[in-house]
C-alpha cells in the first residue's frame, strides 16, 4: 500500500498553544491545529501569531497538520508584510 501524499496549503498563525502547537487559519477559512516540523524545530525557527506559513495536511485528517515553512515577512504574496 503506497503512502498518501500530504496536501500543502497556505495559512496564517492565529494562536500559539502548548507543546509547540499552533492554531492556523488556512485559505478556505478552516482552522487547523498544526505542530512544527522536524527541521524547523531542530534549527529553532520561531513562529509567532500573524506569521504566514505552509501547512502539510494529511489526507486522512484535515483538522491537523505539520508546519513545514514560515514565509519571510515583507515579500509580496508570501508574508504578512505591508505588500502581502
């Protein structure tokens, strides 16, 4: 049985929870609970409410995901800066 591919979506971090988990509002208006991916945790990438992130969702449970990328602020279409 082949492993299912994750669905990647863009979102904005709304709230920081305990254990490095976050509530993220994704593009279609849904709220998901997401945790920090391994490399982000390893290299101490800080995530705060308001950051634009990429979330990988499992096709089996669309209410939970893994944060795989934090977009740089100030870049058009990617971050939460004035041009986004």
